[in-house]
C-alpha cells in the first residue's frame, strides 16, 4: 500500500499551524514539523527543558551543546528567544499558554485517548512531560504511521497500552489520511487519492465516519 513518508506527514501537519502560534513538538518524529513551516508564517517553538523561540538545527560541526531541545538535539536561537527554569517551562504548559502540541503515538482511540509511552522492553521509564502537554495545550494533534510495523491499526476503538491522556487528541495526521476526533468518533477529512475508503477502513481499528466529501491528501515530495 502506498503511503506518505514521515517528512510528508510532518509537512501536512505544519500546514495547520497558525502564524504566531506557540507550539511544542514531541521528541523524535514530531520534531520534523519545525522544518516545514509555510512561507509567510512563523511558529514560536517551546521545549520543556526551558527554551522558547528556538530555530533550525545548526550545521553539522557547528553545534553549541548548551543549546538543546528536550530530545537532546542541538538547536539555534531566533531573535527574542528566552531561557527559563524547567519549572517555569511546565508552568507555561500547565497554565494553558501553548496553542498546539504535536506528538507521536502508539495508539489513538476514537474517543481521543492517547497512548504514546510504554515501559516495555524498549520503552521509556515513565510518561514524562507528555501527560502535561496533552492537557495543557489548547489543541493536541498526533502524527504517526497509520499502522504498526506489524501492520496492526494504531487508530483503535480503545487503547490497550498505558494512557498518556484521556480524551485529549483532536486531529491525527497519518501516512494514509487526516482524521479528526469529534464526539467520540473518527471523522475522515482527507485520504490518499488512490486509496479506497474500504481499504482505509480495513487498516483502521474503529469505524470511520464520513460526513461528506473527503478531500484528497496531496503533499509535495519533501
């Protein structure tokens, strides 16, 4: 089955970030979203370790390892960037000062529950700051492959893994579709042009609601 690359998923998610929005990107795959800000728009990126207004990664060899994001990756500073205590950073999150949080996922339930951490053999030791982000940000979106490496659905009726947050996700950008979560249902907004609704439903673990015309999910080669 044809699907979008991680860069293409990140590009699509970036198109929905408003100019001037305060945004936190989850560690790993979600960090790619910062690379694809639409021309004429600029987000202000926040990281839990205490930095607001960071820019692109520096050129290899020119890193300043005192300037890192929460994923321990080197970043640059934009004019007006600010440093602050870790506790103040979480006060921003918990105080509702972030417009968007974009995270990865193991499972997303049709009621908006999110599971994006695990203490399994290759898991992290605890949920970390994600539990604050999903309930502190005004909007929570997820970017993910539509299925696991074993071909099992990531969009499910109920999560089986430990939850990061309850009823917190509003939109999911996958390798096959863009899906909103409304009133406890998956609502299909966009899908790959060559993918039938039946084929998409077959790899989705809960019913997809199709309220009207579904737009084509068309992205550039990035």
